C-alpha cells in the first residue's frame, strides 16, 4: 500500500512539474507576443521587406502594378467610348471618367499614406483607452501585466502548481485559451498585412462601377480587423479595474470569462461591422461574409 502511494505521489509530482514548466514557458513568452501582434500601429508598414513589396515610389512594387492597370483602364475606356459612337450604347461621360482617373490615381499613389492614417486612428484610440487604465491603476494595460494579476489571484508561482486542484485546472484552462488567442491574433496580424497590400487595388476598383464592391469589402474588412484591438483594450481595462481577492472564487472565473471574450472578440465585431473571421476553425468561404 505504501509503495502504491509513493508511486502515485511520484506520478502526480512529475505531471505537476511538466505542466509547471509548460505554463511557465507560456507565461514568459506568449503574453509578450500577444502584446506585439494585438496592438497594431503604423510600424507594421515600416518593415524593410514589406516596403519593397509595396514599392518605394510609383516606379516599383504593387503601386507600379496599379499604375499599369490604371493605364489599361484608360485604354479600355477610350476604345469603349470610340465604339459607342457606332453601337449607340450609352457610357460614362469622358469628363466624369477622367476626373475619377485623376482623383483615384492620386489615391493609389498615396494609398499607403491613407491606410497608415487609418491604422494610426485605431491605434491612438487603443492607446487612449490603455492610457486611462495606466493613469487610474498605475499599471501597464497589456497581456504581460495581466499574467502577474492572474498568477497572484490564483496563487501560482514559479515553484509550485497542483493541476489536480481547482487553481491548477483554472490555470490550465487559461493557458490553453492563450494558445488559441495567439493563433487567432497571429492570423489577424497576417490578414491586416494582406489588406494593407490590397489598398491600391481597392482605390483602383472605384474607377469602374461594377468593381466598386471590392473597395466596400476591403474597407469593411480592414476596419473590422483593426477595431478588434479597441475591444481588447476595453476588456483589459475592465479586468484591471476590478478589485480581485485571491480567496474569491468569482475572481478566478472572471478571468476565464474575460479570456473567452478576447477569443470571441472577432465574432462580436463581425456581428456589428461585418468583415473577416479570424477564428481558425472558420471556413475560408466565410472570409468575405457581409
């Protein structure tokens, strides 16, 4: 009987040690990653390789492609306008078309300036919300600071954890949920970059009436992706505003609820604004869901 209890104790201690190392690795790495990929600002465009893809000027990169398409649309309209005199089909007046060519041509060549301002707009709102929390609570409103609050609340330290206790189960639930958050927000980060690259094409699509739907889809999707970080800031602000007690069971479940809200933030934004789903399990066909 004593040997059986010793074996059980060794197994439990081994499991706890393994999970403690895993949770410690998550705490030390994932939270800082979440801060970097969640709170997006205009520096996302400043990557040297990304700038080469975009194009430093109108003579290279994606902007060069759009300028070539702009010339192609002008040629297409000219031929269509010429044939309209023979077929008597009504088409857009030359003055209106060339006015759009000039205006949207400027937008195309300065498209990354405009999208940078959109990103700065949402980033400034995010910083303002987080700044309120920093002034009120004297804490950084971020995921890195959140781990300290969680571990203090559920009595987790670097040397001990019992996965077979309620605190251990809650800690395991929080850590696995964080993995889901990292995957979801990493996907969002990549999608934001993709929609930044599509910015010149979005402005180009406004020239023709039957392609203007592309701009509407683009603006809805990029705004919904950026708006998520405002929701995240509000959730973090609410979490830090609460008076937690380590002996209060409600506190521990509030943390789980808050992490779940962060996971579902994209779904909430899609309900209000539409846009892309960053939930990994979503079908690709739902990306352009209105």
